[in-house]
C-alpha cells in the first residue's frame, strides 16, 4: 500500500461509503495474501481468523453506535 491513500483502492461505485477502519484491515490482509514468496503469505486459517476479527470489531462498533443513538434521541 505504501503511501497511497486508501481511497485509491476503494471501489468508486461505493461513493466513499466505506468504513475506513474495516477497509484498511481487510486491505492489509489482502496485501499479505499476494506476497511474492509463499513464506510471506498467511495460511487460510489465519486469513479467516483476521477477517472474523474485523467482522466482530465492526459488530461491536455498531452496537455502541446504536446505544449512543438510542440514548441521545
């Protein structure tokens, strides 16, 4: 990824409606998956584990957002 902004990797059809935290985490996993050497690539188990972590983190953030909205409305 280097110094390029995340927006360079986003699908333009999403019109910027991307959770930056999740997108960056998933992009980092993807970059590891295409390493030149197989020694640098994660196992499929690790990929699933990392993607599951991203999903759980997203769910946790959404719960906090819903609670915040509920309390402040």
